[in-house]
C-alpha cells in the first residue's frame, strides 16, 4: 500500500491492528505508546512522533521502506544515517 498522507498511514495501522485481533489498548501496550496516541495515528493526526511510529509499525510486524517517487530506493547518505539512528544501528 502506498502511504502518502497521515490518513493513509492511520488506515493501514488500523487495518493491520484489527487483522491481528488487537484492541487499541493491546496494540498501544505492545508498542510502548499510549492508547490516546494510537487513536491520533489511526485518525490521521499529522503530528505523530516518528520514533513512536517506528515502534508501532514494529509491534504490528510492519516495516517502513522509503522509495523515491519513481520507485527507486533512496541513495542519500543523510537519509540512510537518519534511518539507521532510528532503528538503533
């Protein structure tokens, strides 16, 4: 699924959570975030903290793969360094 808006991400998270049979509270606890924060993500709130988003995606067994709009993997070292930092490498 292509995610281009906070609403797209929220819909993806909600669908995956429901598909796993998790309540919002169960999912939030697994990700180490509050249920209120998860509700904000699922409703497309644009101010969600990126680090918490990565934890949530990991708890749902999802990954974040970035590609440029032409479909190629990013090549910039700055972007790679940022992703490595968030993933604890």
